[in-house]
C-alpha cells in the first residue's frame, strides 16, 4: 500500500485539497444529519471524482483522521456495520468497504464537553438515547417493538402521542436512533405472523457507552436491593 503522496503521482497541494474536502464533508454532514454515520463510500466518491489511483481514498481518509484529531479535537471513528441477528448469516458476502462508516467523537474531557459543547436545547436526546439503550440491553440486546413501547408507556412516552413537550414526536425520536446506528430494526417471521424487533446496533456497542450502561444498571440494582 502506498504511504507517500509521491506514490500516487499527485502534488502536496492536491493532497491537501482532498484532505480538506473530506474534513469539510465530515463536519458538515455530521451537523446536518444529527450525527448519523457517514458511509465510507461517500468519502471515496468525493476523492475518486477526479482521481482514480488505487488506495488513494485510504491514504486521504487517514490523513483527514489525523487532522481532525490534532486540529479540530475530533476522533473520526470507524464503524463496521452490524446486521440483525436473524440476517447476519445472509450478509456475509457484503464487502467490508460497503459496511464501513464514520462518526465524529469529541476528544474533550467529559466535564469540558458538557460545559462548552453540549447544547442544552438538544441534550435531552442523550438522555433518551441512554434510556432506550438500557432497556434493550436489559432485554438481552433485542426486544419486540410492542415490549419496548410497553416500557416507554410507563414513562408517559407512547407511539400515539404526536407532540411530546420535550421530545416532540416520540416515534421520530426513536427512528433517529436507528438512523444514528444505536438501534436497528428487524422484522422476524413467526408462526403467529410478523414481529418487529429493535436490536442494539454497532454504535450502542461502543465501549464507553456500553460501560456507562452497565454502571447505570449496576447502580439501579444496588439501589433497589
């Protein structure tokens, strides 16, 4: 694999321009799409629009990762898409590149991030996300849609409420977690018909989030013991 721009026959200025385009795309799309993962394919198409050298996308993306970290304070984290457990075997032929995507994670310490970055007007979604992940985690990582809504109803959140005073449309808030890859939906065919399941996706398996969920559940169990 090439490690220098000379190996690709492009100038430093051309390389820097491509890296800048990837960085701008990551920052803009992350903000525009509420933090939803950005497919590697999108970044690759951005690079190969005018350049066709093999392995150039990998080189440019790695350069962009470094600059996002050192200049902007973001980790450009790669996610490998997981699939619902009932369909995992049938997806084995999908290429690794097609399954990859990226998210931006702030490298600021949690206390500074909360003080200077978190928008109080949207912070409620973090709490909603944490609660949903915890419910699905307690159910073993997968829960029928009906059971999930049963749990949410106990918190006065239901799928028939068009406007919640904080979350707005709760069904849309839940769907956003699917788009952000905290959850994935899976329709399972059974003897009694079709059942929709919500299952933890790759972003919910991220180690910091997973550890926080386990700590939260452990604390609840200790308080109720």
